[in-house]
């Protein structure tokens, strides 16, 4: 049987439990709460973004288009999956790049043949102005 209690020393578990405890705070002034955050030089209204999710049109006829519109309206980031059912070009039209607007990010699943991924990378960089290739790609 696998459980947290069986895999961690009791002293470590009790220390961590006390630091992770949710402590409700009541009667606190919340009229001036600031949820903004900065990430990669951009300011976002709150620390939430749309994660990549493939093949959204299987769940809704407009799929990623609805998510792009919501992201634009909320001012938050959207990451488009390389397995999306909406093209990069269509998302770029729905979420025009602006200096103070949300960024459009792209998640790439590399092919076993890297040369097949290059045109997709070039499309993403071309349709998402200011697109930065962040992170490291390791080919095995």
C-alpha cells in the first residue's frame, strides 16, 4: 500500500502539514486586494492562464476560438497546443498582439523527425509577433 504516511518520516509530515494548513481570515479588509502579477515582462490581472488542451473542437464546435476570445477579454495568457483543432492563424486573428494585451504561447510536441516540426515553429513565430522560444528543446 502506498500512502504519504508510509513514505515520509512523521516529523517531516507534521512540519509540512502546519506550513500548508489553510488558515481562513475573517474580518479583513479586502477592498484593495491586488492580484496583478508580472511574468516575462508582461503584466497580468491575476496569476491564471489557459493551459494547452488538444482537440477542443471535439468538446465544442468553436473549440480553441472560444478560449482565445475569453483570454483576450480577461487579459490572460493562452497557450495553444500543437495538437489543436484551430489553426495558429485563426488564433492570431482572434487575439491580435498588443503591447499591453495577453501573450499567445505555443506548446510544441516535437516529432521524432525534428525537421517535420520546423515549419510549425516558423508558423508560430510568424503569426505570434514577438514570439519568444522559451525553454530548452532536447532531442533524444
